[in-house]
């Protein structure tokens, strides 16, 4: 069985590359995922990538990852970071190791972005380094698994 990691992305992240590039950069989500696939391959892992604008689909992806024996997840929940108890409960309920990540430094932005419903049930949080945030989160997850 392959060692597989979930890369999960929430609402509006499908717009990366064109959505507020001064905040989120010019790389597309496909660019970021492809870079993670290469990194994962170098380290003997596979990546399952899921993006959804629907909270329930993100919950389902976490459930499926745990049921399918994936080792953990790198998760950018987007705006659901600040509102979703359902995603928090999915992480807690499955026991899937998750590293929360964000492209921008959410703590340097609007006040409402300073609170995460998910951070407390994640292994850790990586914010503010653009696409590098994903790679740092992936490395942290792999270090935890080792």
C-alpha cells in the first residue's frame, strides 16, 4: 500500500492565480498541488488532492481519507477556518493527523481571520509563506509521521 497524504483545500482556493494575487500570489492551486506531488514522490509518498467550495464535501474527504488509511492531511480550509465546527469535529472524530496551512499571514489581516476553529485539533499551523506554506506543512506532517 502506498503511503498517501491528503492535500485538502477549501472554498475559493480554486481561484488561486487570479484571486487577489497581491494577497495570495500568482501560482494556481494546480501549480501548488503539482509541486507537492513532486516533493511527495521524492520522499516516497503519494498525494490525494481534493478542493471543494462545500463544507460537507470537505468533511466527506476527511472521513474518506481516514477510512482509506491515508496517513494525514495538509489542509487549507480557507474561510471555513473561522466558522466550521463540522470540520473540527471531522478531524477530531477520525483522528487523522492534520497540519493547517494558509498562504497569507491570517494574523496580519482582518480581525475575524485571527481565530481558527481548527487549530486546536491540528498538529500545527503554517501561515504566511505563500505556496511555501504547503511545503512546510507537508514537511512537518512527514516529520510527525516518522
